[in-house]
């Protein structure tokens, strides 16, 4: 008789969340999405927040949906986006609704941090790229505002740590998520106390780090009764969504590059040691923790957020366009009309993205895109160009030619961007699986519960279960000239 192991992946992204059952049977994995829900910021008088109580309700609905037809779950694992957090009081009660990383209170915090500790010293102690969204600058903003919440707080928890506490009653600071904060020393695998002290951030808030793939307990009785799920084991997978997604890369060698494509494009290489040298600092790369002793040497790139915000802006004007509609319009638009730096700071916050893209082109003395197709094409071509810039520097830092480039995540559905990436980088691009984060989450649960043994075992399951799609470079026409234009922009003050 065949034995099937069932696990529930609770995968919360910055735009949507899902509850997905993963069933492992004789070396193959099948997925069944049982609940999907929207996610997004809520604006209050004091700023932009996450609605974690609604998300908690959706999580419980997801668990209940997973077992309503008699499915017996052996594990539950949860992952989310990075950097955001909550603070708990002495009774482990939530003190305030967590802020959203796009809240404007961190706008000047990176420069403020450098008044207290040099850029080089912060990087030497954390190995993380400098982005104002990082936990470090969110905490610095609270410190400078003399937030009473910071005075009352006893415990820091990331967003997945918070939900794992509500699920299991156990407080953790999961490793892969902790490495996104710019508050952790990658060499010591412990909190970077010198940085925290220099920025007047209380180091007593932080608990010991928990490794990914750790079984932390059993679903609390009240939650089990409410959801009808019984005493399911709670596992911390890689709680940062990119950490889980990397488990599901169907790679057969170590010399590959990867892109986790979605709201953000996170591009990197899998390495055995963090890179803390001057070049990594100069290129503003990050070292985030992976599973089984690996590290993600990578860089955050503003990804399909540019397209999402264009779509939202046009939707508010009464034009309900699907992503397929926008991609089709872009495919028909004139190529290489203009180039933008996707990571230009003015693109970070929510707002009228089409107008911002046009203004950037105007300010840099380029042709200004007018139609929706032209605007989206400029955005997608520019993302692909930033991939090329990042790949060149990854190869310099790692000392290896990285081939192929694996693209995973929901962004793999944008076939136009996938082909642009192959053409621009001159590398084979292998896409899939789409639900890489949920798959990696499930496979880490399987390892924690003794049903798989190693990362190689997990990736073999991925290769046996999902069929990838390969994009081969088709034409270099226009890409070299556009790339030269990007390099000029990156050297200018505009970016």
C-alpha cells in the first residue's frame, strides 16, 4: 500500500497568501491549493501597516479548509516576505499593528544610521545590502521617534515568528528570516550587538536563532479545535519565502544563478560562505541564510511591483486590465524606447507608477513612453537589464560562470520577461516551479519529520514532480546598447 505524507504550506506574500497541501508519495510531490486570500497594506493616521489579525483569521481558515475533507496533515509550515516584524510585551501580547516595509518613516534612516556607525562597519557586522526597508532602519526610526512601544517591548518577532507563536505557543527567531533584518552577524549566526548598540536599539529584544527545518511543537489545542485539525506538528521551514523557494530550485549542479520573481526580483547564487569583502559592499549585495549551511549571495531588484502599481493606477482610473492584457500590449510596443533603473528610490512607494516612469525618462533626456504597452515594456526590459548587471557582479564575487539561470515563483508566468531575461543575459533561463515557495516549505517539513534526508533529496523530488520550461537566447539586437544606457544611468545622480 502506498503511503502518502500530507503537509500544509501557509505561504504569505506581499500581495496574496495561500494555503497549499503538499502530498509526498513515492518520491513525487503533488499540490492542492485549498485557500487563497489577498494581502496588502492598510493606511492609518500614523502610517502604513499590515493587517495581521485578518491574516491570522485567513491562516486559520486555510488550516480548516485543508482538513475539511478528511485530509490528515502531518505538518504545518509558514513562510512570509522579509524584514517586517512585531513587538510583544512581557505577557507575549502583541503591542501594536506591525508597520509595512513601504511606510515612509524610514526614508532618511540609512543616512541617519551612518552618523552612528560607518557603512563599512555595518556591512562588516551584518553582510546585508543597504535598503531603507530593512528591519534595522525600521527599528532606528522607532528609536529616534522615542516610540513608547519600544520602551514597553520585551520580545522581537518577525511576521512568521509571530504567527508560529500563535500556532504553537513557542517563540522563535527563525534563521533565514533573521538574516534579512540587517541585525544579525552572519559569521557568528547571532545578533549583531555592536550595530544594535550603536543605533540605540535594545538588543534584549532578540531571542536565540532557530534553524530552518526545526520541529517547534504541536498546534495549540484551542486552534486545533477551532479548525478541526487535531494535533498537527508545527515546523519552521525556511520562514523567509525566498529561503523556502530556493529549496525548490530543480538544479543539478551548484554553479547556477537564481531569480525569485514576483513583487520583488531577488537574484543570487547559492554559496557556502557569506561574502563580506569590499566588492560585495561596493555592489551593495546581501548575504542571507539558506538551509543546510548554504547562503544566498543576492540582490533585491524592484521586480513586477512596477507592473503591479501601473495596473493598480489604471484600475483606479476605471480601466480593469489583466496582467495578460498588459503583457500582450508590451509585446506589441516599440522595443528599447527608454531605460529606467528599476531600483530608483522614487519607485519604492505606492503611487502613480506610470507617471513616475514617464518623469524618470523625461529627467534623463530619453524618449518618454506614452501608451500603456510602451510603459510596461520599458519596465520589463529594464528589469531584464538589471538582471544582467546583477549576474555580471555575481560571477565576479563568486569567481564562477553561473549557467543556467533558474527563475522560480509567480513571476515565471510572465513569459515575455522570461524571454527578455534570456536574450539580455545571453544565458539559458529555466523557469519553474511556479509555487516554488510552497514547495520548498513542504519539502523542509518532510525533512524535519524524517520523510526526506537532504537538500539533494528535496531537489530530486522537484525534478521528478514538475516540468520546467527553458528559454534560450534568441536575439541580442538592441540589448547591448540598452545595457550601456543602464550603466550610464547607474553612474549618474538620478539613480
